[in-house]
């Protein structure tokens, strides 16, 4: 299909999906080849998540990820995308210092990296005002409540949130406030499915769940978890659709074996030059 005929997913499309009760499909991507695969598979939203700190850069959490890291990876992703809506994840301390700094950093995702929206974790009064400032700057924002990984030093561990009445009510209120502040969708991470169902019914914008059950308007997973590209611990909510780690190890192990046994490369993997061949053999014969 011609690139000119591919209809890009835009934010009104995402909003309409909730109205039509059509599920939204989202996935993370962090580089050009992965983005091409994810986009061609038909996802609606690609999130360049700060989770890249853990699954790509090898950190134990998302805290060390910088704006430059995010811009670098988002640029690579947008080069590989023709259809999906690309959202850049605002990393830790990229929006907490000041609203002016937040707008400046968010605009880098749009102007430099080619994303069409950003995501911000949490719903404190300051963050709600920041979201309003971003909207004023014509930067669409995706919200994020429940488990917020950037709060790891405060909450202590990656665990399910909203399991008791007080915490559940707080998350509901945060979702309502985010909707009022103007986000176009909200990620619900690691909360009980009952709570996710309540929130999904109470707000008019789409909810996108990760570990939040089947009642959300859409779902998102980390590419490396879904594909089996990483082989570490997987949370309960992950379904591994393919074991890429095993496939790659098997393939590379075969390559190692064939190189060591002179089975690769063969003649069919090599280039020829009749001119060089004649020159070589003529010199050889002269000797």
C-alpha cells in the first residue's frame, strides 16, 4: 500500500473508539525495527515508554532515564511508523521542576522526535496544572494512574494499587481529575479489574489497561514481555505470545556451530570476480 494512502491514527480516532465500544490496542516500542513490526501488526498506539530504562538500557527501574534517552529512542520509533499514534513518555524529573520546563521538554517530543502526544504519571494538583499548561501549548497528554513506576522510591515496590477502599477511591478521583484537566486517555496500571471497570464507566475518555483486567477500553503491554524477547521475570498480567528469546538463542547458536565447523559461509554466500580469479590463477601458473 502506498504511504500516501495509509490513514494515520489521530486522537479523535482514539476517542471515537470508546464511543463505538471498539477496543484500543497499544504496545511499547523503543527502536526503528521494532516500531515497524508493531505498526505493521496494526496497533493503534505506540508508547515509547520510559520502561526502556529497564528493558533496553538495563537499569533496575525507570528513574535514571533522561530526556535525551527518550528523544533518541522516540526519533528511532517515529522513523519506523506510518500509521500508529506515537506517544512519548515524560521521564522522571522532566516535568516536576516547573511547568515551563515541562512544556519545553514535552515540546521536544513533538518538534524533535515526531511524537504526537506525551504521557505523564500521576494526578497531583501540580501535575494537573502542568497538564493544563501542556494543553494550552497544543500538546496532547495521556494520563497514568494506579501503579506509577516513577514513584518507586516513595511507594517502595511494584505492587497492585487500589486494593482497599481508601486507595481505590483516591485512584477514581485521580482519574476524574485527569479527565477534567484534559487528558485524552488514561493508562490504568496494576489495579483490580473491579476498580478498572468502575473508572472506565465513570469517565468519558478511554482507559487503557496494563494489569487492570478486561473491562478497560484498551490494553497495552511491553513489547519485550509480549514477544518473549526478554527472559526475566514476567508479571502475572503478561501473556507471552511468542518466545523470541529462545528462537534467537537457537539461531545464533547454530551460527556459532556452523562458523566453527566451516559450514558457513558457503560459496552461495560469497561474491565472485572473474577478473580477480584470472589474475590470481595467472600469477599462480607463472610460478
